[in-house]
C-alpha cells in the first residue's frame, strides 16, 4: 500500500532562491511595499472621495427673547416687607418687595398739601387780578375733593371775601366822599343863584336911588350903601363859583383815588399770582418726585415669570442703590439660543445659516439634535470678563415644530447648549491637508 503527499498551494521557491536566501527577502520586501502602497492609495482615494459636513462649533446657553429682568431700586433703602420667595411664580404687577417709605410718604403728603394750597391761592389771585366776583377753582381741586382740598379752597375763599370786603368798604367811603362833595356843589350853586337874584333886585333899586339923588331926594350914603351891597353880592357869586370849581376838582381827585385803589389791588394780585405760580410749578416738580419715590418703594413684577436669585430674605436689610435684588425669568416668552463664536470662525457664518443644537444637560443617546437657523450675528466683538477671551454673539432661533421634538423635556433659561453651525461639505483629504497647506503658506511668506 502506497501513500501520496498532499499537494501544496504555495509557490515553490526557485533554485536561485534556494541557493541565495537574500534574494527571497528582497522579493518579500518588494511585495510588502506594494501592499502598503496599494493601501495608502486606497486611503487617499477614500479621503478625496469621502465628504464630511463642516461646522463652526460654539458654546452657548438657552435665553429668553426679552432677557431676564433684574429687579433693582434706583435709590435703595431698608426692606420693610418681602412678598415672594425663591422659585415663586408671579404675575405681572404682583408686589415683590416693599422698602420703608416713612420719609417718602411724609414728603409726598407734605408736598401734596402744599400743592393744593398753592393751587387754591393761584385761583384766588387770578380772580382778584381779573376783578371777578367768584373764584374758579381748577378741576384738580373740585374733582374727587379730599379734606385737604376742601380746606385749601375754603381758606382761599375766606381770604378772597376778606380782601374784597375791605376793598368794597374803601370804595364805599370814596363814593360817600364824592356824594358829599356833590351835595356841597349843589349848595354852592344854590347860593350863587340866590346872590345873583339879589343882584338882579338891587340893580333897579340902585338906578332909582340915583334918579332921586339927582333931585336931592336921598342922601349919598343911601346910594353908597346900596352899591356896597351889590358889590358884596357879586363877590359872593365869584366865591361860590370858585368853590364849585374846587369841589368838582376834588370829586375828580376822589374818583381817581378809587380807580387807583382798584388798579393797585389788581396789580398787587398780579404780582402775588406770578410768585404763587412759580412756587406752584416748583412744588409740582417736587411733588411728582416725592410721589414717584413713594410709588417706587413698592417693587412689582414687570411681567409673568419666576423669581430667581433672591438676594435678600430678611426684613430690615439695607439695599444699596441699583443693586440687583432678584431676577424675574419670563415664563411665557420665546426661548432662543445665544452662542459664543471665536473671531477666527466668524467669517464662516451668515444669517439664515443652518445650525444643530445639542443640549448637554439631557441624555445624548435619547435626546435628538434640534435644528435651527442663525438669526442674529453681533456686529461688535465682546470680551469674557473672567478669561479675557474675545468672542462674537450669535443668536439661533428654533421653530416650534423642532421644539416639539424634545417631547416632555423642558428647556430652562441658562441651560448649556452646544451649537454646530454648518459651513458646507468638505472632503476628508482637505481636512488632513489644511494644516500642511497653512504651514507651507506661512513658511513661504516669512522673511
């Protein structure tokens, strides 16, 4: 029984290889180089043909469209009441915190009372200047009257009546003097007429006496006596006329004094009115400032949201001016993503560019990437306060349909986000060769 050796598939070495082992090694080395070259060529071809999606990567956070509202007070003060706590949901206009308003309340009350008094004084002086029989008070006093307003109007009316009565009494005295002087004139006129009548009676008598004297029937003394009587009567007539003229001048003077009295009263009222009006304007500014300060003592929610970062929790704490007391995170505002991009990559971005969002706070295996679009690219460069690194702000908006892909997951302002802003497809070979090309470009440009 004969046995046969199995056939082998390996190539049998040639006689030259059996005689020279070095030749076999060279042949194996050449085969290895050929295999390596083929693999390298295959990898280069794959790198040149395989496309990858480029992206600019930015780190960001979820923000609200109108930003988080920082609640502060311009003047500061002492905390009197705190109405909210950390995490509380508030509605627009809800009271958040009240500062002590003892001083501001007293100031507002004092300024308001003085303001009402000045308004009443202005109305009174206006009536006096215009010689009006009644005071026309402004609607600020007549509408919704308060005890302070009623007191101010009553005092103005009392002073108005007092001054008007005093002025009327003076005018009455002046009119009485005019009436008395007119009576004197009437008496003088009557006396003058009586004297003229006597003269009219003496003249015929004197003519008769002169005729009798020519016949020596009367003495010269009788004629002289009658002539003296006539002269005395004529002198009396002239005196009466002079007194009448003086009395009429006196009446004009008295009436002028009455007119001057009215003019002085109206002029004085006008001067006082200008002063009161200036005081009222100044008082209104002070009153508005005091009332505004009083109203500002109660801090209210600017819109619906959640109380965050409440810095004070005890009554009596001192709040410095313009220091943040709490933050209100809007609850019904649109959410957006704000990312920071390096200045070296900003030239690759444009408005409307597609972006992918990855929320690192969620499970990456179960949370899908959300698609969005670049909406705003800041026109100026910013600097990080802590690291000093420069960056540009990029806002990415997400459609409601994409937000629904998150399911029950809820986005919260401040949540970190990785933003991938797509820049187009590039081959793998271009990525591998870019550093080398950059090095060559810089090398050939160096002096």
